[in-house]
C-alpha cells in the first residue's frame, strides 16, 4: 500500500508543479526507488486513458478514493503487473476488476486497437521507445579503460566510440559503446540493469542519463574553481562536477 500512497503523492505534487519527477521520487525516501519511478512514469503516460476508464465506471463516486490513488491502482490492475498491495485497497480494486476490464475492452473496440499501447497518442508511442542505458565512469575512483577491461572480462563486447545515434538505438545483448559526444559515458542496451553490478555498487560507475551529464561537460570548470550546484538532487551532476574538477575545487 505504501507504494501507491507514495506514487499518488508524487502525482499530486507534479500536478501542483512542485518539482520534477526524478527529484520528487528520490526525495520520497521510498525503499525501492526504481519501482516507484517506473509506476509514476507509466501512470503519467496512460493518465488520460486511466481517467476515462475511472470516470466511465464511476469508481470514485462509489468509493472514498482520490483520483491519483485510483490511477496508480487501476494502472497496475489493467496495464501493469497486477496490484502489489493487500488490505482494503486491493479488496476494493479487485471488487471492481470486471467492470474496469470491460471499460478498457470497450475503449479498445471504440478506437479500433488491440494493444494497450495503441491507445496512446502517436507522439507518446514514439516517445515510448526506450533510450539506451547510460553509465558514467566515476574517474574519482577508476578509469574508463579499467571499467571497459572489467566488463570485457565479464563477457561484454566493447564496440568503441559510437559514430551515430542509430548505432546506440540498435544495441542489444551484452554490447556497449562509448558515447559519441561525451567522454567517459558508456552506453548499453535499453533494458540493461546494472543496479546490482559490482561496478555500480562500488561507485565506479554512475547510472546517469546523457542529458544530466551535459551541464558539467559544457561548463568544464578548471581545477580549483568554485562551483555551486543550486538544485542538486540526487547529486549526480554534483559528483560529475567533482570528477571534472579532479576533486580540487
């Protein structure tokens, strides 16, 4: 139940423009950040569809649920991997499961589609294509060469520096590139999960999106400079700045 409470709270804050998704998720102090982030992002993606289903079934009128609580529960019931809580909320949502499933089926028939993702606007479907997994080498602890060598000994294939974005989109299996724009940024297939990997656990690599790596790269402060990160959370850009400064600043 805590997962859905936290996700609904974050959706409320996003509607009130109280912060960015990642910042709100990390500040939630929820134990499984990855799970919470995925639920919030996917619920937002299907928000209009979920609202339509919830409204058409009268779910809120019959139960003491807020819209955003209903959204995260209905998302997991109809589109996700099933409701992950017990207690009164699960009993309530399972009680209305048949009606909710029927509403989703009617919506698909009305729009002449067979898959859930086909209900999304075309622009959202294009955006739904997952970007590659980026990992920045933490040069305060290791070097890019040592990280690449470690991964190669684990069976990964290093393909050198990418020459186009298309190459990154076509990555699969245990193959990886060095980014074509940013040094020290390794690129893996989209579904590569490195959270349990030794290099991540030891702080030798930082899982950081490419966009998040751009500020430190473009600023490129010299060693000894004074730099203030006025909106640091969870701190990836700050640690990147420290690496660029060589921890001297």
